[in-house]
C-alpha cells in the first residue's frame, strides 16, 4: 500500500493547507504541458492586471504540472496531480536552479464514493494540499476554477475528526524513536487565549490504544471516545481540569500532525496513504 | 472597410501620402480630416466641464462614509482639479502653433495636467482633449511628448477618444516620434479602453501602418491585440508575407502570422518556428510604473475605479477570500475548450463550425441564430446571471451541465450560509444570492438539487429570521421526487419554527407550501389511465407525497388558528392553500381530494369576515364539482379503479355541507350538524345561553360575517326603518337580498348556493320562505 518513496518525498515534513475540490470538468491528463503554459500566462497576467503583457516571453514564474501515478488508492482513483511554481531570478545565469516558491497537489486516495458517481468528463481529485504563499494558492485556485469549473473550499478538521486521527495514529507502530503524542486544547470563553498542550509518551499512548481497541484493523467511535476519555481522566486526576470542555485544536504524533484549521504535516511515508485516505474522506463529505 | 484596405494595398504608393482614401462614404464621418470644422468649441467646452464635475462627484462617493473628512477632501480636490479643469479648457481652446518657451501659462497648465495625472490619474473625459492636442501638431514635440506621457488613466479610457486619436494619426499632422509614442501608449493601456468594437473596426487602418518600418513592430503588437478570426483575410496574409520577404524574418511579423495561422490554419500554409522566445518586447514607456502607482493609490480609497480597471461589470465581492465566490462569475468562453479544439487541429472547428462566444450573446434573436454553435461558459454558475443562457439550458439536456451547477451551487451555499458559517457577516450578499437562485428556479420551472440539499442540511439550524423570505421561497422549489426525506428534513424543522414564530411567519410558510404544492402539481403529469397500467406504484407514491403535504398543512393550520385566535389574516392564507387542494382532481388529474380538517373548516365557517366565508363557499363548491366528476368517472368505468376516493371523503364532505347549509340557509346549524367536532348542541344547553331567537341566529342574514350586508340591504329597501328588522328579509326580499349579495362580489357564495342548495321553486314558494315561516 505504501507509495514509491521517491515520488512522495516532496509531500513529507511540510505543512500542507487543505482544501476540498469539486470534480474537475474536462480535465485532460494528456495536456498537462498546455495547462502549465496557460497557467503561467495567467499568473503573469494577473500579476500585472490591466497592463500589456509581453507575449511569448519567458515569464518570471515557471509552472510545472505533473502526474504522480503512484499516489492513488483504488482503481477508480485518478493519479495525483502536482503543481509546482518556481521563480527564476533574472540576474543569475540560465543554469542556476529555479527556486520552488509554491507547490500544491490534487489527490484522491480511495475516493470511490465520489468517483464512481460522476460521468466520464469529470475528474475526481477531491483533496487539494498547498504549501506556499496564499497569493499563489489564490492564483492557481482561480485558474483551476475558471478552467475546469470546480470549487475550492478550505477543509477544516473538526475536533471529532482530530480525536479519530490521534487515536488511529497513536496505534501505529513506528520503528524509529518517535516523537511524543501531543494534543493541544484551546480553552473557550476566555478573554485571553489559553492553550493547553498535553504530551504523552508514544509508547504509553500506543499501550492505551491497544487496550481500548477490540478488533485490530477496525476502529469504532466508541473506542475513540473511550481512548479520549481515558486521556481526559488522567489529565483531570493531575490538574483538575476537564479537557473535555475545551476544544481540541491540534494533534501531533510520529505519523503526522493536524490542526483544526485544516493544516497537516505528514512525517512518515509509510503511512502517507492512510492519512490521505482519511483526508480524502473528509474532503468528499464536504463536497457532497 | 476591407475593400478599402485591399484597394489601399494595390495603390501602395498612394498611401504614403498619409491621406485616407476618399472614396469611402463612411470615412468622412469618422476621419477628422476636416478637423477645421470642429463642432462649436463652446459646446465641447461645456460638455467637458459637466463631465468633469460628474467625475469628481464619482470620486467622492467613497468619502460619503467619512463625512467629517469631506471638507478636507473637497479642498484637496478643488485645488487639484480646478487647475486640471482650467488646463484642459485652455488646451482645448488654444489655436495655432504655440511655443513652449516663455509661455508661462502653457507651462503652468502642463504642470497641472502632469501632477494630476501622476497622482490621481486622468478622468475619462480628459483623454479626448489631450489626445486631440497632442496629435494635432499644434504644439512642439516636447509639449506633445509631455502630454502623451501624462495619459495615465484613473479608471477607463473612452474608446471614442482613441478612435479620434487614430484618425489624427492618419492625417499625419504630428511627427513620426509622436506617432510611435502614441502607439506605445495604446499598447500599454489597451486593457483600459472601455470598449473596443469601434477600434476593431479600424483594423484595416492599423494594417496600413505596417508599411512604415519604424512603426511596424508596434503596429504588429497592436494588431496582435486586436485580431479576431474575422480579420484574417487572404490579402492580409499575402501582405504580411510580402513584408516578411522585404524585411526578413522579424519576430513581430512572425507573431502576427502565427496568430493568423492559429485562427485559420488552412489559409496560412507556411511553417513557423514552433517556439519563439519573445514576440514583442514590452513597449518601453513611462506609463506602466505610473499606472501601477496611481492604481495603488486609488485602490485604497475607491473600489469603484478598481472595478472599472478590471473591466468587470459585476460588483466585486467585499471578501478577500479568493475562493469565496458569492459573486456569480461573469460568463466567458471556456478557453479550455478553445485550446482543446486547436489541438485537434481540425479545420472545420475554426471555419465552418466555429462556436459562438457567450460573451457576445446579448439578444434573444442571437440566441436563436446561434443555438447550434453555442457553448456553455467556462463556469456554469454564470448562467444564473444570464437569462439567455437559462433559456439555452432549458433546451439542452446534458447531465454534466447540471452536475457542474450542482457542485458550484452546493459549495457556495454551504460556504456562505450566514446561519451556518460563524464568521460570516454578509447577510445582504447571501440574500441576494438566494434571490438569484430562486429567480432562476422560477425561470427554469424546476428546483436545483444543490439548493434542495442545502435546505435539508440547514433548515434544522435556521432561526427563521435570517433571509426569511428568500429561504421560504426556495422551499417552494423542492423537487417532487424526494418525498422520503421531506418529513424529517423539512416538515419537522419547519413545524417547530412555525409554532414558535409570529403570525406573519406562519402566513409566509403557508404561502410557500401552497407554492410548493402548485409546483408539484404543475410539474407532474399524473397518469390516471389506469386501465393500461394496473398497478402504478409511482403514481401511488406521488399521491402519497401530495397527501402528506396537504395533511401537514392541515395539521399546522389547525394549531396555528388556535394559537392566533382564528386570525382572519392567517385564515386567508390557509383557505388560499385549500383553493388549490379542492381542485386537484379536475385541474391536475390527481386522484386525490382531501377535505380541510374541522379545525380549519369551522373557524372559516364561523369567520367574522365575509371574504373568508365567501372563499370557503367557493372551495366547497369546487370540492363538490370534483367529487361529482370523480363519482361519474367511477361509475362509467367497469373495472375497479385503483384510486377511488374513499367513502370517508364523501362522508366528510356531506357533513360539512350539512353544517354549511344549516349555518347559511336553513338556520339549523345547532340542530342538524352531524360532524363530531361540529356545532351540534343540545337544546337545553342552547337555552342556557339566553340568546333570543336562537333558531335564526345563523343564516345569510344573521351570520356575523354577513351582518354588514344585511344592514346595508335593509337600509336600501326601507330607508326609513331604523329598527333593523331583519325579519323583513324574507320571501321575495330574500331573493333580492341574494341578488344584492351577488352584486357585492360574493361570487363564491353564489356558486355555492346555486349548486348545493336546491330551492323547490323560485316562483311558487321558496325554501327560504318555508324555513322562515
């Protein structure tokens, strides 16, 4: 199930901002180079809106679109699509490396629920992850919206889903010495923002999860609730604070970390598909 | 025009004189060759003055908010614009060749123009004057150059001024340098010109200037911007190839040729290098930086000019989020398709079968003429703002159209819903969006599924206040097919809000549900011919759905009338709903008739208000007509019908009729009513009320709703009698009274009495008389 580490290396250890995307209309995989050309022209035009654009000139921002054939789950999933913007500095010579300024990728990991229901001329890549300046996200997003008649929405992660993530990820085995499992809570209704960080040794977390989970490979809401309740009870015993009354805003484990604003960082390539599958599911539920 | 250009090319030497060919009738109107006979200056002057002040007013729009700053702003504007205004009027009036040297007045005015241009940009009205001056050769080139450099638009550049300027170019009053500078300017500000149709009409004239070696690169760039498919002509291709043969391979010529080839690959047969590094250099000029600076300065204060800059007629959303698209996208051709078509490299796509760009679709006849080669815009959402495209949508049955709209609308509604998304304050925007959606639904006569899902999702969270009328209108377009969800998702949350909200909300809900019922009935053809489809499950499903809605309205109406103390106003809306229900069999072919519940019927029957009583009479008359028709149908068919009105309906109808006749005609309401929730009362109980003449207290004379009429009638027949002896209304007078009532507009009462009350014989002795006796 794990994807080719070479192809997926770019995705690791970066904070990705999440969006859901409705199916792309009339997207042709064979025309990626044309799309790249059009998108770079669009970016150039938007940057100097209203003024004459040099035609055919090499533009400041180079756009590259590529397929990541490995990054997909089921047969119905489309291969992921990587968009990279790099800037070339005019001063330096031609052979100098272009500097990557922004990247984003569309993907679908076991998104069958969506893709099996759409007609042929739609391409389902419901999850969009970006890394880089928001201004570029907006340019790339607008171009995709205009060209393929799709809609982007920020994908926030609810506290409920965050607790699922932490329970799931706490249970995964990691060979290397993993970092702590950390949960960040924000206390509501305070004049000053107050965050509580709750760090647990990964082995303790795993041990707890193993006692909670009944059937391996299967997780129920009840189990997640029990897991969280145990953590809350433990915390209350020591600090007399009911964390269940606070809002879970961030979880991080050795596998990945996720913030409720819809920002994830994936640390371990082995579990990339698993994390993406969960995020694809969230994206689809936001679309439908 | 094309003919003229062709001719011009043949007489290639002739055009060197820079005189426009004179053999054309239209050109004399457009060419200011006779610029000496300009319109009276005074006229122009006053025009520019008013326009300027209008512009100033526009510029001040934003400062309306900050009234306290107004005076300061005004002063600032006055000092700057006053001098700009003066400068413009000076420059406009000035005659003959004027030297700059030692002319401090001219210098002052030039400074004024320059400072305004560089700080605020010039108003649209300024361009005509300045271009006129700069290109007419009245001043020395230094002045002309200075003026051209000042042409920084604050918002847009009127096309007219550019067209005039081009005509000056044609008569060669200015030096070659100025001509070049003008062309560079035109290329730089091309996107600021408000319209380009007339400019495009001058395509041939620009094409002439290709012959000028110096101008050629810039003219090529301009043509590149102007060229449309219809401009590509064989003679132009030939001319370009000739030029190339003469001048050698030039990147600008190649650019234009490659554009021609793109449009008409079958006509341009030469091979062009696949990739050019640069076709056109950015025209150097002082404008670009200045425009950016002016725009940045203006942007902070005036979103209005920003909008004009971008050339979008749609107001920009106040939102900064790029993916918040509450603004319906402008319809534009799908460029994706264009490129795709090009790739196919098929000739037909660009010549015979070219698609019609949606941007150009403006009128209905256009739609009819081009319907076979029209394509939907790149963003389906834009159809909502374009009735012509909605028409087109009605004609095209393509699943992907609806799917695109579904996704777009669904995301938008969820993202912008003011009562679901916390940090969303733009209720007005959302309101108008919902309204647009509703209007489109009415236009298409069908609901959008995205909208329906949105209602399912958000109605349980709705407070009943936010965008009230818009949400309730959208309710009326919930599609018929989804009956399984409608109870838990719509009826239940709606009932909760209904019972706890004001009477006006209740009325609006009832009205929306009436619209919903009507839409369902209109959109479905109920097949009743059951001899051919013995067990039509869909029909039974449909009937059940409608029945569920009618019963739901019956239940909430009963409760609402209690809560609102039988409010006349509310009753009006409820009876309006039943006005549709009572005719479902005959009007919509639906084998279903449901009587109003007693909780609605009796408040209406005993209503204090003749309008509602009259409406009740009309409704009962329609029920009767429908039931009789159903009965006849039933008897005439030999086979057993799947759908038969249950005896309960007939029974209920009869009970109501007895109550009504007793109440309006026979004065026996309390004795004969046999409905379990009816008025029947024990004589002993009645006597305890101590009301005199119990017997007569309910009929068309004594009914509280009719009392006003009977008094009026009495006053007319016996004007002297002030005792209001209602007993006088009997016999012949009873008939007169009826006639009188009918003339008062009680048409419902009329049809009811004429159909449901059999009068023994009007001539001999009327039933009424018998009763009265």
